[in-house]
C-alpha cells in the first residue's frame, strides 16, 4: 500500500514540473518547482510530527557486524544480485531525461507523461502481484523483475520517438513486477528477532554500494551515452544470471520459516 500511494506524487510531480518548465522556461520553471517542493516538504514534516506515534520497545542490542554474520546465505546472494541490478538502474538513471530531451528531442511535458506512464504501470502491477507473492513460488517473480530492469536501457537506446519511448517507460514500470515478492523474501531470510534491523542493514549495504553507480554513470556518459546505456544492460544481465544461478532455496516453500 505504501509503494502504491507514494507513486501518486511520483506520477504527478514530473508532469507538473514539465508544464512549469514549458510555461516559464528551464531556469524559472525549475526554481518554481523547487519552491513548491520545499513547501511540500515542510508540510510533510508537520504532518509526520503531528500524526505519527512512536512505541518504545526493548530489543536486544546487536551491532551491524554481528547482524551481518547472522545473515542467511540466501539473503546475501539476493543482496549481491540486487546490487548488480541497481547498478543497471542507476548508471543511466539521472541521464534518462537528457537522452529523452536532448537526443530524442521530446518536450518536458512529454517527459512528464512518460513518467506518469511508468508510475501508473508500477502502481497497477503492484496490486495483483502483491496478492500472489504469498501463494506462488517467489523466484520467478524476482527473476522477471530483473529482466525488466535489464531491458530498459537497451529499449531506451532504440527508442527514437515518443511512441517508442512510451513503450520503454511501460517496460520500466513493469520493473515493480517482483518488488513485493523480493521484499517478502528479504523478510523471510531476515534474522529471527531482528527482522526490521536486518531489512535496514540490507538496504544500507545495498544503497551505500550502489551510490557509486552515479560516478560510474557520469564517467560513462562523458565517454559516450551509448556506452552508458549498454554498460547498464551488461550489469543487468550479470545480476539476473547471478540470481538465477544462486537463487536456489528462494522458493516460497523453502523460504517460509
């Protein structure tokens, strides 16, 4: 539910931003967008402080290093494949808008529409797949998700019109196909009694390493945008193959404690 709700502003934001940039120009449009964003952040902080309640619970103290040692081997394998796939995502991530606006030459509003297509697809796919994640085998769902991650950079490269870009962003939206299942797998393999901390440590490790993908992506983009996109594609292939080979024991029947 959280993943669906959060995609509503992610769908509307780029569309509104594209309209502002088209109406007021790049500099003024972005400044107006920043002001609106700051205002919404302040309102969000206010609501969070007013309506959130914290429950104090006593838990066993355990260091991240000790927690890592207790990680299930299957969780570590999932983490490695996830890192590789996120490199596939993040290497071209910030440059997707440049490819669409400067190479394909679509308008900012059209890019906002493309983002809306992606977010609508993501939200709609979450509903049926999330309901299946606890009733069907999980490995195929995650594998299919990794395939969609892998396909997007190469689809983007061959998209020379708005219509083809719409197909590419639809594929990008389908990346969420196995996200509920992958998150369920993380919880299944988490350390008993420290599930929340295991979940947090998983994402801390993943995102810390994947942060360097931005540097790699910038360097590859300077060399050539084509190299950037196909390097991401290669990372996607490696991550998908690694998961398929190392994902033994990730099936639901084996994963459930």
